[in-house]
C-alpha cells in the first residue's frame, strides 16, 4: 500500500506536484495517468525517497521509504530513465542490487529467467535494445519479490509482443495480492490493464476512481447524423425532444438517443439521411477532456463553453 | 475515434490475507527478509567497481606508469650517473607515482560521478536509501583498492631501484624511509583519490570533477612559477610548499623547499582535507534530490 498525503513539490516558482492525496491499494493494478509533464515521474521519485517533498508525506506500508532496511523486498520500481551502467553486464547489474539488500544471488538467475534475458545475462547493457533494457529494469524491480511494484511508463518503446507481456505480468502480479502502480500517458493502455485510475494534470489530482466508474461516467455515446436538409432535420429533432450539436464538419451529433429512433423519426418526416451512425467517444477523448479542462482552468478562467476535446487539447498546446 | 471501451475486470479489491505482524494486507514473499547494514553496501560496491572496464583500464595504466617510468628512471640514472652522493634510491619512484596519481584521481571521480551520468545513481539510492551508507561504502571500497594497488607498485619499484642502483654510492634506505616511501605515499595517494571521489559526488559530472582535481594538483605549482613580484614571495613559497606534488615528494625527503611541511605532515593535511570534502559531499547528498 502506498499512501500519499498532501504531497507537494516545488521547483522555485513552478509547482510540479500540488497537494496530492490518494492511496494505492494492494491486489489491483492502479493506473497513474496524466499528460507529459503532469508530475507523474516526480511523484514516483518522491515515493522512492529520491526527491524530497516540499510539503506533505508519503508512506510505504506505513513507513517512510528511507526507513526501509531492505527496500527492494518491499517495493520494486522501474523508473523512466534506465538507471543502468552501460558497461556492466545484466548479471552484474542485478547482482550488485541483490547484494545491497541481502537478497540471495540465486534470485538473480530467477528474475533473469522470468524476463527472458538469461541468454544475454553476461552481455553489457549498452548493447541492449530498448525492449531488452526495459526487461532488465523489470528484472531489477522483481528482484526482491516485493509486495509493491511501481512502473514508470513501462510500455514506452516496446513492440506489441513486449507490451502484451508487460500487461499480463502486471495483472498476474496484482492477482498475487501485490500493489501495482503504473504510470502512463496513454488512456487506451490503462483501459486494458488498470482496475483503478488516478489522473493528474499540472500536478493536481483530477480523478481517483475505479476504471469501471471512469468509463461509465466519461464515455459519451451519441449518434452522428448527416443530411442535405440540415435545417429541417434540426427542427424535426428538436420537435422529437432530442438535442443536436454541431460536429463541425456539417454533421450533427445527437446525445441521448438511438440510431433507430432517429432513423424512424427522419423517415416519418421523409428526410434524406447521408449518414446515421452510433458513436462512442473514446476513453482517450474523455481523458484528454479531463486534463485539458485542468489546463484551461488555469490558463483562462471562465472562457465560455468548452470546445470539442480534440480542439481544446490542441489549443492548450499552442497557447501553453 | 470510436474505440468501444474494452470489457473491464471487476474493480473491487479482493480481500487479501494480511501478512503476519502487518496491518497492511498483500503479498508475502518467501524470500527471507534481512536487516541490511554497511557490509551489504560494501559487497555491492565491490561488485560494481570490479564489473566495469574503466576500473581495469585506470588501474592498468597506473601500474604501467608507476612501474614503467620507475624502471626507465632507474635505468637512465644507472647508466649516466654512477655516483648518487648518498641519496636514497627510493626517491626515484616519485615520478611514476606523480603521473600515476592522475589515474587514481580519474578512478576516484568515476566511482561516484559516473553513476550520475548513467542514471545508475537512482537505482543505487532506491536499493539503499541511506545515502550516507552508499557514500561510505564507495569511499571505503575505493580507498582500499587504491591503497593496495599503490602499495604493491611502490614496494615493487622500491626494491627494483635499490637493486638497480646497488654500488652507485646510494644510501641504504632506513626502516622509516621504507615505510614513508611505500605505506606513507600509498596512503597519501589513496586519500587523494578519495578526495576526488568526494568531489565527483559534489560535482556529479565526471569530466568536470577530473578537471577540477587535476587543476588542484597542477595549478598551485604553475601559478607559483609565474609569481615574479617580490611582494608575492610569501604566497609563492606557500603555493610551492603545499602543492600536491611537493607534498608527495616529502615522503621521499626531497622537498622542493627547505621549510614547510615535513615528515608525515602531508598525510595529516590530506586526511583533514579529504575528511572535510567527504563531510561536505555527505551533507549535499542528503540535501539534494537524486
């Protein structure tokens, strides 16, 4: 279990992490989501005692990280920066870590086997591909057979096979009752692995919810309708008690109805439809909307109605 | 655009059995839990330092320099100057060790600073959150390696010089001269390397720290050379006397100057300086983010 309480990190004027309070529970995969620069890595470094928090507190199973006597058996971490001396072999890299925590050297062979690096165990790390480097980092995280695992962007730069492997690994680790905390900036990736979701933007907590809740609340379903008789269609929809929104490319987006109902309504009024398709906003869009709002909230408060998420995300970039 | 949300596994956390003696539920590893101490950090640092090629390179070049230059000076003196006028033949070992000091400095800096260059320092500090323990383990392992290697080289070249210059009116070195020319100068060099290690930890940049240390060895002599003004004579004198090459030469009792440090003084000076630098490095290590 990882408990954060009002965790804050300031670099001079800039607030990287702002008053974060949440708990990462055992037995499930908790996704830690936010756009690049949201403060995910900084938060993880504070959990591991690498960075000192400006304010607040973070505990691992009730203890501060620096008080853990053999931390690798409590918490294993894969950090974004590889953290491997390129001139050292995979075996020696893991051996020196095992020795510093009193972990028996046979564990090194076990984890090398578990991540599939046994064949290159004596090769220098500088010859490793991105995927092999990532596997070595995961081997280091698993070395102490820890109760808590933290992965910072584990799928970055991996091939589909590697991504599948990591997903399965994280789920099986959680199924053994371990705490699994994994960061990503890809909502689609999290949707496939995480059971619980913590979303941050600009260092602030935006959501702390179960994945199922997040999907239910944030996945908007609507029907996309296109017709040459656009004005009449709008009237008819309005008359039928449906609200339609412009999608920007001449089509209409109708919330809270089904394609069947709209089709029948249009047929009754003898309207020509060129398109009638049920749509579901992706989780990626929901996530971008969530984070973009936090950006907008900071940048220019009270700036009218929110634009479509895609545009808003782009706008925040150009303005940012 | 319209990816349907994939089916979700149920999100309620299952009720895991609590580990014995722990209010926190979760997985319990079969691996025995060990209370770690400095010994664990020492084995770890020993594995680290011997598993990179730069250690072998720097120490290999060091041995070559000390033994090679030692043999060369011995041979030149033996062939050209048949009368040493009662000088101790041990003093000929000075030149090789002075050049070899560059290797010791490099290895000392690399022991700490290279971990910052590669990002390894994060892995190290995650594995051992006690930063003082990491620094102490690095300093101890490095000091012992540097001391042993220097001692072996200095002793070897000392015996060779005595043997090569026998019958050239060379002085038969006394017990204390042997002690200073082997153990003394080896302790001094190992401390100089440990000072470099502390600087490497403070600067966190290999090339920068090596430059600073080589500057610290050479600059005082070079600056003093160009102090022609008589009003600066005292400064010039102090720079000569306390420059690292001159301090090293005191172990062979052939100082550039007659006043200034003598006997075992250089060792105490270097001990205090290195201790202070390690203290500073520790304070910064605790204070800064990794």
